[in-house]
C-alpha cells in the first residue's frame, strides 16, 4: 500500500511539475510574442522624427494580423493555471485584485484601441483619440503585469488553508515590484524595436530600419539598467528570489546577461535577423531564470507546486489537452508567421482580393456609383 | 449596493455584452465560409464581394469579442475566487481546450482578414474553415463549463475540497449535449438573422441587385435549416432542466404549485408574493406532456422548494417566453420568405405582402439578439441562488475584496459603453458605404502596400 501510494504521488508530483512548466512556457510565449505587441504601442506613442508616420504605419502593419493570436497565449496561461493550480488563481485574483483589474483594463483598451484606430483611419480626430488609448494601454498593461510578478515574488501574500491575507496596495507597490513593472515596459519596447527593424529591413526601407535599430539599442540600455536595479532591489526585498537567481538559476541569470550583450552587439553590427532571435532568447532566458529561481514556489512564501496542484486526473487531462492542442497550434502559428513575417515570397498569381474586386465591379458597374470618390477621401 | 449584488451585476452585464460578439464570432465564419466556397466553386465573384464585405464587419466585431472574452477569463477569478478555488480544477480542462479552439480561430482569422491579397483564392477559402470550426468548438467547450454549473458531475467533495475529479465526466455532464448545441445553434441563428435583416433593409430601399439579394438568400437559407433544429434541441434542453433543475423549470413556466397535469402558461406576470401567474394564456396539461411525455405527470412547482431558493420568477418566466416566441418567429419567417420567393419564380417579389415580410425580417434581426440574451438570462437567473446547482451559493462564492463588484461594474460598463458607441458608428458607416473595390480591410496594411510587400 505504502509503495503504491508513493508511486502515485511521484506521478502526481511529476505531472504537477509538467503543468507548472506549461504555464511557464505559455508565459514565455506570451512575453516574446505579445510583449512585442505592447512594445509596438510604446513606440507608437514615442514615434517622432521625419519618418514618424512611417514608423506608425510599420507598427500597425506588424501588429495587425498577429496580435489577436498572440493575446491568446495569456488566456492559455490563465486557463492552465486555474485548472492545475486552483488555489494560486483564486489567491492571486484576491490579493492582487487592484493591479489585475488595472492590467485588464489595459489589455482590453490596448486591443480595442488598436483595432478601432485602424477602422477610424479616415476620421483623423477619432483615429488620434483611439491611438492615444492604444498607446497608453500598451504602457500600462506590461507595467502592471511586471509589478504583479514582482508582487508574487515579494513574499507578502500569505495563504493558509485556502484563505488569503495580503495588503491590497503595498504588495505590488514596493520599489522592487514597481521596478519590475518598468523593466517589463522597457524589455517589451526593446523586443518590438528589434522585430520592427527586421521587418523594415525586409521591406528594404533602410532609414526606417535604422530608426528602429537605434531605438532598440536605447531601449536595450534602459532595460539593462532597470534589470540591474531590479536585481539589486530583489537582494533586499525578495531574498528568496535573489538567492535563487545567484544559486540554482545562476546559469540562466548569466545566460540572460550574455544574451543581452550579444543582442547589443548584433544590433550595433546591423545583424538584424540575428538580433531578433537573440532578443527573443533574452526575454525567454530572463523569465526562465526567474521561474527556476523561484522554484518550487508559485507564490512566495506559502504556495508551492506541490501543495497547490489539482488532483492527478486533472493534471493528466491538462497535460494531454495541451499536448494535443500544441500539435494543432504550432503548425498553424508557423503558417501565420510564415505568411506575414517571413521574407517576401512570390505573391500568388491570383488573390482572393482580386476576385472580390471583380465581384464588386460586376455587382456595381462603375456608372452606378458616381459619388464613391467623395465617400473615400 | 452589496458586494454580492454588484458582483452579479458586473458579471451579468459583461457576459451579456460578450455573448453578442462571441455568438457572431461563432456564426459569421460559417456564412463567410459558405459564401466564399460558393464563389470558389462556381467562379462567381459576387459571392467574393459579399464575403469580403462581411469580413470587414467581422474584423471590427471580432476585436471586441476577443478583448471582452479575455476580460471574462480574468473576472471569473476576480469576482468569484471561492468558486474558482473550488471548481476550477473540475471545469478547467474544457477551458484549456477552449483556449486552443480560440487560438485556432484567432490564427486563421488573422490569415483570413489580412490574407485577402496575400493568399490564393483556394488557400484563403481554406483558412475560413478552421475559423468556423474553431469558433464552434470554442462555444462547445465554454458551454460545457456552464452546463456543469447547472448539473455538476464528475467529482466528489470532501471537506469543501474536490477529489476524484473525472475531467471527462465533468465535461460531459447531463446538461452538456442539449445546452452546448442549443448555444451553438443560437449563435448561428443570431448571425443568420442579423445579416438577413441588413440586406432586407437594402432590398426595402430598392437595392434589388444580385449582390443584395444573395446577401439575404444565404443567411435566410442558413436560418431556415437551423431554426427547426433549434426548436427540437430547445425542447430537449427544457426536458433536461425538468430533470436536473426543477426549480428553474418551475420559474420558467411560472408554476408555483406542484400539480399533476400542469398547464403551459404563455406570458403573464409570475408574482412570487401571491404565488399566482396572472394574465397568462393557459394550455391545459401541455407542460406535463412537454416535460415528461405524459399529460398527467406531476410537475414540481416552486412550493416544493424553500422560498429562499426561488429564482426571480417574473424575469425568468418572461425571458423564457420571449426566447420561445422569437424562436417560433425564426421558424415561420423563412417559410413565409421561401413561399413568396418560389411563387414569384425565384425572385423576391415587390408586392405589399413581400414588403411586410421583409420588414418582419428586419425586426427579426434585433429580436434574435434579444432572444439570445433572454435565453442566457433564463439559464443564469434561473439557477439562482446557486452558482453550482445544489452545491455552492453565489453568496459563498463572491470575492472578499471590498468594493470589488462595484469597481468592476463601473469600470467595464464605462469601457463597454464607449466601445458600443464606437462600434455602432463604424458599422453604420460601413453599411452606408457603397461596396467598392480595393477597400482596406482592417486598415493596417492597405491593399496597395500589402500587394507590394
């Protein structure tokens, strides 16, 4: 009996770790892909210089087809968390209610602002208004998500027998948490500027690529400074995270620093594509270092992967569902990014848009629409 | 306002908002897929023109559906953490699957909306299929979780914690088959009758082109197929409610007293104080027959349950009748339409009766949305005071954070109000525009630059 029970619990513990890994992987995907969409909003806000409008157009062009899909990574992270670690979701939603609501407002307004601004393209004032909403939300959302992460690692959220106690304000407004928020905004901006420089280069718009390359370098420097500050503050405010970062996660911490330097080199050397992969790797490495440093804690100091996981059958179902889902998802994502982000490939001889245009002309012969020109300009 | 009432108002209003866009996100892709498929097969480009126009409207609607859906996944924890702490391991698996279904829809929708001038006609049409399948699958998975709240199975509770979770057993609870299909078909009906209404307006304004006629024919055909199936599924759903949630059935039917040979009451004011349903039309024994297949069977009235456990009878009964009445209209309208259409040699006649029919079609559009909301109110308000039928009360599920409900209620009402105004403006502008070639779809990459890239 004893042996059976321990075998059962070993499986459960293994599955719980797998599920925590799935949450972590989902977060990294969201950060690398969705983070760049937030960063796009930051650069939209900071667009300036002779190519200001080109910068904004490039951002809109880059985000358009992919931001909705990128946003789903967040939903994946949330659903897997609540399924496999119900206590975590319930406790975090209570303890960090305020920043979550604010981040949510940011996420909703970012999406709506971006989507609606492009629809209002022909109504200048409305486009500007929705543009500001898109910009502002793009700064607020990653800032609060970063502060949330800082709050989780701060050690001020206590959970006993499923009852949460935490200060609704001070938990996420410590210097460490706020620095994490600023760091999140800076690294999202670095990601976005690097990706955008590659896309401008692909379109053979070299001055624009240069704009974004310089922005990536500047944002990268700010990111490095904020990262150093956050690490310093962690040593005082979140000793457990800090000892993990210089302990078991040391290879990843050093890796993050080295990749950061390599990214700076790639940008300086105008190796755009290399820089894109490196900066994505940088983001992934930082989050992985954090995750390993905090392991096995989900919320420091009370909640661990072991004591918060759902029953084994649930962990197994979530793992299998994720595996099956990924088989469907990864090829689809590859196709999406291949069509919109890969090097230009030959346009098809005939496109669906051409057929639709023919259809319009067939349904509405030109003589029938004398006023169409006015409606359009 | 107590935190509980505010939290219920917040959840109810944000769901009522989201359900509109979510349903269109399930239904419209089917129309897009069929219209473009017809164009591809017959080489008939007018179908393409229609599909592209719908895709422009859909790109606006989908944004709002996606962001309001993200909000709801957070709100579940923000407003009902004790419910999520208890139940989320049981109902989480379908939510994770919903994530993947929605992922598929989102990815291929990106390809579809922005791929008009990047993809070959065949590849573009093929992209519409995973959008439609993903949308319908999302609806299925999400509604399994709601149906679990109505008829929870697949776990045992020990000391307020769930054990022995059988994720598939929870997902395929007794309510699942009828409730999921009912919701999916409702989404199809909403999309079909909303689009039909728009082209009915165009036809009434004398735009009798092939383009506008087809814009009415296709959704009308879709609605014709779906509406009678919906009546059948709705009946199955009500029988399941009779079985698993007798108090909800009693509220739906305005039945206060347990009785053999219960009558079906149409309309009327179900007053919980006098325990009478006044001013209703009664059809003797029909409810007993509908619920249990025997005109003399006993149907439990609300008196079989403690007074504190009654849902709001007035609201639930009228919402139910509103839904059923609109459902009936959605069966009759297509029959009327096809009768006039075929009698006139397969064209829509210009007679006065045809105008009345078209006006009815115009009205059915908004009514379909109202029926959708009414049906949702029946299932949610009818379950009160429970959040999980017979297991957990909403009062025990609500967040302890002070002012949480009111905060979310006010913040999201404001955001959604602004979004609604912006959307209505955009959709009206889109409707007023003459369909025109080379329209930038989603604004970001207009056709010319995208074609060069």
